[in-house]
C-alpha cells in the first residue's frame, strides 16, 4: 500500500499564548515564557546578541504565520481565539500589534 511521504507542518504550531501576547504587545518582561524562553535570565540583563536572537525568532514566526495572525486579529478567522482567550485576553482590532509595527505587513 502506498504511503504519503509528504511532510506537512502545521503553520501555527509554535504560537502559544505567550508568543501571541508578545506579538501583540512587544513586552518580554516575564522570563522563561514565549520568545523569552530562549534566554534563562530576565530581559533587563540581555546582551545585544540575545535581543538580536529574540528578534530573529519573532521575525521568522512573523514571516511564517503573520498573515494568518493578522487575519485573526482583524476578526476574519478564529484561529488563535481559544489560545488567547484562555488567559482572559481578547483581541482589539483598534490596537496595532507590535509585530506589525516592528516588521511591517506580513507576506501572504
């Protein structure tokens, strides 16, 4: 019997609550969660190289799933609602997400 050997990746598998929140706010104050989990110490003691690593990881996620994130943010889909609302948060399309300001419009 033939097998399907096509590798499939879930487009948004790596976006947990903290990463979504950090894409919205740009706040990395809680060490050990979201994108800040890549460094063991708090952001006040990060070197420029650590900040660059953090921004590279965010930029990669933004390039990979920014279009679906923005569709969700604008209310066109419910893709991240369960994850984000589980922590008592709700999206506010009148607020411009930090990642959009930082990295620009995502490619579709």
